[in-house]
C-alpha cells in the first residue's frame, strides 16, 4: 500500500522521485522551479513544446538542479471547466507516469488550484483517490508483476497552507480506496475462487476488521425465510447459496436505516437459457453490486460515519444442470408474489426480489440496490454511466449528485406504469422478462413490485468492469464501481 504524507514545504526544497506540477491552460511554470532549472520549463511552454491540455503530461529530468529527480508537468485544461473529477484523473495520470518513470515517490502541490469553489479537503481527497485507484493491481495469480514492479510507495503533499484540511481529505480517500480495492479484488477473482462461500467469508473477515456486524445465512435459514425466488436460481448450483447481512448502527437511535442491496451472482452462465460462450468469462463480474455493497459498508465503518446503514447481498451461481430451474417454472418469492420464470438468464431480478423483501423488516428510510442487471442498460448508456431508476425523486437526485462528484456517474431512466404490462403473466403474478425492447426498464419494473419504501436501483452492467474508455484511475478488470458513489451519498444524506 502507498503511504501518504502531508508536509509544509516549498516545491524547490522537496526531495522526491517525481514532483507533479498541475497547470491550467495559459498558466506559467512555477517560478522557483523554473529558475532553478535555468528557465527550461517556461521555454518549453513558450515554444509550445508543452501545452497544459487536459491530462497532457511531460516529464523533465532535473539533472541534479533540484532535490526532486523529475518534474512532471500535468495539464488540467481550462480553469473554468475544472472539477473534482478532473483533479482525480490528473493525479491518476501523474501517478501512472511517475511509476512508469521508475519513481518510488510522488509529491504534489495543490496550492495553486485550491479556491472557494474547490476547497483543499475535497481536492486532496480527489487527488489521493486518483493516485490510489490508478496504481491498483490484481496480482493474486501471478508470480511476479510483469514490468519488474517499480512500486510508487509514497505520495506526498507539499503545501504552504491548508495542511490539516489536506490531511483530512487524504485520510478519507485512503480509507475509501481500501474499500474500493476490496470490491475490485472480489470482482477480479475468478468464479472458481469467488464462490458464494468465499464472498461470505471475505465479508465476515473484512466487516470484523472494520467494525461492522456481519451475519451469513446459509441455505437452511434461507429456506426458513421462504426466499423461493432466490432459491430457484441457486438450486442448479453445487455451490451453496449465502445471504449476507451487514449492519452498522452508529447513527441516532431513532433514525431509520438506509439499506444497500447488491447482486451477488458469483457466476452467471445463464442457466438452462444458457449464454453464448463468447465473453461468458465476464460473468464473473456479476457479483459486482454485492462487492460494491460490501466495500461501502467497510468504508463507512472506517470513516466512522454517524449513520445507520444495512447491507444485504444474496450470493449464488446461476448454473444449468439436472436440478436447475427450467423456462416456465414458477417460483414463490418471500413476499408471496409468484414469478413465472420464462428465461433463466434473467436471474438477477429473482435473487434481488427476495433481498428487497427482506429489507422491509428494517422499516428503511430508503433502499438502494446495485446490480449488473441487463445488457440492455449497456446498450442504452454505454460504459460511462449506470442506469438510475427509482420511486423517489429526492433520493435519485442525491445519487446523481454523488455520481457527478465521484465520477461514478448514473443517468435517470423512466419507470412509467405502462412498462408493467410487459411483465404480466397469464399464469403467475408476474413474469421475469418483458418484450424485446426496454429491457433495462422492464427489469427495474419487476424489482419495483417488491418494494414499498423510497427506492432507487442502479443498473451497473456497463460500469462494473472497465474495458474501454478508461479514465486514468480505472484499471482493467473490476472497477469497484459504486463504493465511492454510495459513500459520498451517505456522507451527504
Ligand atoms: N448478468 C446479466 C446482465 C449483464 C450482461 C451484465 C452483460 C453485464 C454484461 C443478467 O443476468 C442477464 O443475463 N440479463 C439478461 C436479461 C434478459 C434474459 C431479459 C440480458 O441482459 O440479456
Ligand atoms: Mn443472467
Ligand atoms: Zn446476471
């Protein structure tokens, strides 16, 4: 893990591998540094050999003229467009370039970009997140890192003022990123490792370390609870299902809890309605909603938030086999609603239905579920935003705001009653698929039937794993998407 330090020091005195200098379009190079380098930085800019466009970097070797080995110019683009997310991405870029250049330590100065609109604490949090998130690697199954593994081991904030605020922001980011690492690890483990039992054991261990009460219901208990919809999916698998319940009650006694629900489908073959084999390996990420919820619970405990929050994660595989559910089968959910299962690949909504019913016993203030639910949501929004659905405008607005500031964005989708017609069944109360079009919405309309509280649903099918269009702080594989958005939402809630 990288260490973070905050120091009151001027830039030309900092002894470090790489010294990142953030610049807006049109900015001049910092004087003290430029002078010591004989005007080299200002000459680069004047001759347009370096322009501080967004995320444009240039490494300058200081040849012993400064205590820092390398000065790293990092562009932020137009000052008027500056945001937390740009800070996060620019810091991520700096960390990557520094690591690539073999630096063991990176110093940054935020003094020049802190303002009323962009306070020191927020900027320090964003920058630290960018560094931690961009340097994540998943090496569990490799003997050695491929690139001989220079590891950046120290991030240092050199600042003139605001040191306590910068420290507070960096500390929060470190805790949050530890939880994102956990969620990413859970997603990146292959299906043969990350079974429901493994996810449950990891949740027990990490919750204990962080200070969250965690219980795991086994199959017998799940049967006692009559979670027939969840069990229908689980019955085709040799791996026993688990239902993870995490409770964190550190808020006012009378305050109703926020309940987070995550889809913990450890591998989705599609079941009897089996998926095509091309790309099926990505279905190990189908537990990402669950991973995000476990991560968020750990993060809020590390941050010691004074809130009441519950996390629920139904975990199972979706497998074909002699005992698996078949198209046309009918399951009786915990709520009593019967479901005609016309496609066994629409399994996420089946396991979530019972978790959403279970949430009712907490008399929740609100319930938010995260699920890699539909390919249709990816078709609609691509990979840059999760689909946002729900029954409570204020809740949805808050989630959207948290999405904007964390860069874990979501975009609202409709849930008009008209869609309900698509999931009417002639033989049961509801069926588990709609028509050809609007698949992300009919999935959400299905979930809505199991809620009776302010509710929001995030379809993270497109955002859970990062393949294309990577922000510099994303690494290929599991994105740990949702942890930061949920934490930010809960901090503001
Ligand atoms: N886990 C998938 C959704 C998914 C697809 C996530 C691609 C990430 C990438 C989900 O269980 C599923 O299979 N959904 C079906 C629903 C359909 C059968 C109504 C889908 O989207 O095709
Ligand atoms: Mn499926
Ligand atoms: Zn699935």
